[in-house]
């Protein structure tokens, strides 16, 4: 049966209060005020629905409603639908050319932290939204159970959501502290507790950096052990207080023509090493 939304009023004015609400949801303060998050585009909506994360409202053009009947059948109530023009969407969203839909979800529906996660990614002041989104995506692919975030980019920023390809909607995260200094102190405390609970805390280091600590190629570690992988800020790396907590250091060998690797790129082989070993053992 076709779901018909033609009876609902069409919002065509850029001055409609809905436009202001959608714009506000692109900011942390607006999300806090409405206890909601905004997802822009069809892909993020489909990713949310994979986990039965249901929207409070779908705002879309008439063409989008007509062309996405299979998506709409997964949503219980058509009373959540609001028709708008493409111009209204363009005025409301950060996407330059919206694909016809925006959705509002309750923040309470985001994935919950799990008890006693075995594999944790700790991110120290990652500033670039694209990097943060890609790190979420890689961590989800590597079956990490939680991400600890020390300050840095907002994981519900639209650029993070897009670059994560929806991974933020599947992988629990914990924002630590409310400032750089308090966040670093709180992560240090969490890492020390993890060490007491027999986790290995793994930091990365440049191949040619002088250090008195033992540095191993990343493939020499047993990544199947309870682990916290620590990755640092794009410019300054891991904070010294956090680095001092690391029980193990690994390096990614690369040409001396390059000073360092992008944090999101360098994370991929580290995060996926456990999967590689499992696959090799399975083949054998």
C-alpha cells in the first residue's frame, strides 16, 4: 500500500519556524534545547532505521515521499511527516544540495555504552570533523565497542555524521570532561583504571622519534587482548600526560619523505589488525 502524504500542508516559506528549528539542530545548543539530533539526507535516515532508531519527524519534499515508499513503511506513524519545498530544505540544512529529506531523532535513541568493553578507541582532541567521522567508521568496521572523546570536534556535527557514513549512529561514544584540561585529566584517570584492569594502553609514535620507551611494529602486539588504542590531535599528537599512561607504543613504518600520516589514515591498519589476524587464522 502506498503511503500518501499529500493531505498534509506544504511548507514553502523560508520564514517558517521549522526552518529556524532545523538550523538550531545543527548546533550543540539547539540539540540540547530540543533533546534531538538532525540527520540530513536519505543515507543517514536508512542507517538509523537499521537499528530501529525511529524519528520524531521526517521533513521531506513531495518527490522524496513518492520515491521512498520502502523507507516510509519502516516508520510507524505518518503523522510524523512534514512536506516542504526544496527551497525550504536548502534554507534549513548545511548540505549544499539536499537530496530531499531531513529527519529529527531523539538524542535518547543514540547507542548506549556497553559494560566492560574489550576494545576501546580513545581520541585526544581530534579537531577535524572529517577525521573524526572517518575514525568512527573505521572503528565500527574493526568492531570496537566504544570511543572515548577528549574534547575536539562534536560527533553530532553534520560533517562528522556525513563522513562517518552513519557510523556515529551505531557506535557508542563518551565525551570526557567539558574543557581541554579537565578532559585530559579525566582520560588519564580512565586509562590508569584500565591498566589496573589488565588492559594494554597503546600509543602511536613516529618511526624516527627519539624515546627511551620500547617501540614495536604494530603487528607485534596481540590486539585481541583488552585494549585501549590512543590517537592524538592532528597538530600536537597525544598529550604528554596521556602518553605517559601508555603501556605499549607502536609505529607505522613509512617513507622519510613524509613527516607524519593523517590520523584517520594511520588508524586504519591499527584498528583492523585484529580482524586481519582472525582472517589469516581462519584461512589456515
